[in-house]
């Protein structure tokens, strides 16, 4: 229950479904395929670099924009993989994960009443951040069963109050990787309506065979109006380190920095040199890890199919989606709340990612970024659903 003093704009600031489901996993001893964190560590040389930094006394405040070697590594990495050039001194900001980068950016640009277009379903922090700024989220559906972007719906979403477009690709929770035709349509409309674009690209490297991630900032007219956000957590299996970044034209990065300095100020001092080394030296590790993740995607897809579910095979990210109606459920929330008790497994209902709850009601998200033996055990337990 809300207190009598709670600000009315905080419509999204409730306990998240991730906290609820993770607590339920612990209480029931369930296999947790809900929250999107891997259960294995990143490259050994990166972990050792963090330990060495702690031993060497790198434990106090780093520079406000992040240490210079990390900003250079971020810029070099982006140039290699996306062909985008950013000045590490003026166009790169290190943040406390991508979540802070997103929050600081939204606070920097969204005024009360401004509209923010976002792909729906959307990661839950988007709506919360826009609420805190007094803005309004306008969802453009990547709705099931095919989870494809409707270009006509996208064009209709733009209006006189549109201030910002927030694009997440590779997309959580659907696993869709937007193609060049989708990205070109977004770019054309952003230029036509002269709006700011924010790209959430935290899964930029977790893209599987047959798909390619291309940053929206590479399209004509986009670099000068795009704040590109990513992080090390998903790429290097270190989600708890919370080292992210925002990149863009210097004047935009200055404005995001002005907000960020009053959120966390700085963080992760001993992790920053370790992430810098991983970005400089970790391309081979990333390639191997992504191939392994694709194998685990296929492993879970086969397992879910064996218990009567028909998974939508994702093009990227940690997640896949199933419709639970073949198992006799109309509501994914009810399914997920019963699942730990019926089968000892936790998943996440899609509807928590939607403003249009009905569009997400029958779908459930499963995380496959777990060890093979964990996925095998989850599938074994899910066998109870077909008995």
C-alpha cells in the first residue's frame, strides 16, 4: 500500500516482478529462469585485473566521466564493431550500468508532458524513468505471435509532444534484432520529426547466427541526434559490476553528465580498468561465449517444446518467449505464480513489460543464460506440466 506522501507521478515505482519471482524461487527451491543474469563468470583475465586493481589501491573515486583508459577502450571497441567514431574525452560517459545511463538521459531531456516512444514490450525501468520525469510513454508494439515492428503504427506514434524515441535492439524480452528496414524507418521518422533518439544496445554482442546487430547511430542523420547506451555486464557476464556507458555528441553527453553526477556521481573504481582490458582484449572471448549461448538457447528451446510449449526462437539476448495457452493457461502471470509450486521453476510473465497488458497476457519469458546442467534440470522439472 502506498503512503499518503507518495508522489503521484510514481505510478511504476513498485516492487518489480523480478524481486517477487526471485523471492519465490528461493522460498520454493526453484530453478530460476526468470532474472536475466548468467550463472558463470566472464573472462579470467578480466576478473584477475579487478583483483589486482583492488590490491593496488584503486578503491577511491574515479574521475566523474570514468577513467581515461576505459573511455578509450569503449571508443575503440565501438569503432571496431560498429564503425562509429567517438572522442573518448568528450563523447563517452561511464555510468553505473546501462540503467543509470538510461535514467540520467531521460531525466536530462524529458519534461512533464513530453512523450517518449518506446518499443513495447519494454524493459521495466523505461516506464519508471519516464514517470519520474513526468513524461508519457507511447508504446509501439512488437506484439506476438510474430513480434514484428509495424511501420504504420510507428509512424502514427509521432506527434507534437514527441521528445524522444527509445529503441532497444537486440530487444528484451522478445529477442528480436531489428533489421535494416526497421532501423531505416525509425531513422527517417526521427529526422523528419527532429527528435532525440536513445538506443539501448546492452545485448549488442549477444546476437546469433543469421542475424546482425547494427547501431541506429550508423544511419544517415542519426549520429548527431543519438545517445548510444551499452554496458559490460551482459557482454562479459559481470552484471553485478554495473559498468555501463553513454556515447554521443559532446553537447549531449555534457547534458547527461550534468544529471548523472547527482545520481551515483561515480562507481566501480577497481572494475573500470578490468572492463577496459576486456574491451581491448576480449573479442575472441565474446565470440566463443556467444556461440555457447546460442547452443544453450537451442537446448532450452528443445526442452520447452518437449513439454508442450512452442518457443519463439530469439535472434539475440538471453531470453526466449512461449505462449502458455497450449498448457491450458490464458494468463502468463497466473502461470508464473503457480509454476514454482507445480514444477519448481521460475519464469517471468510478459505482461509486466507492457502498457497494453492484454497484448502480453498469454506470453512468458524464459532465460537461457544458465549452465547446461541447470537448463537440463529445469526441463526435467517442467516435465511435471505434461503429466
